[in-house]
C-alpha cells in the first residue's frame, strides 16, 4: 500500500499546485512548495483528526457538486426531453 499512497499523494500535490499557480499567478515551483508545506504542517499538527475533517469537507463538496451538476448538464444539453431522445435514438 505504500507505493500507491505515495503516487496518490504526489498526484494531489501536483493538482493542488497547478490550481494554486493558475489562480494566483505564482510560479509552479513556488506553488508546489507552498502546498507541500501547508499540507504537511496541517497533517502533522492535527494528526489523523485533521485528515478526517478535510475528508468530510471534501465529501460534502463532492455530494453538493454532483447534485448541482445534474441541472446544469440538463440545461446545457437541451433539457430532459432532448437527453432522453438522444439516448433512445443511439
């Protein structure tokens, strides 16, 4: 399990640093350093409780995001009738 966890952590650092650099205009290297320091300090200071709290917040964002994407997708696709018609004619 060590190797997959290292890979997962690296991917999360890369994604977070990319988002931070795009949103702030900072260099990618600086963003990687900031993300790594913040996540490491947060995890070390708070332990597993901090990880659980962030997981719960992420879970809430995922559930709300999935619920919100349905009406936006239907609107962009022409409505429920168009979606059903497209599905049935495939």
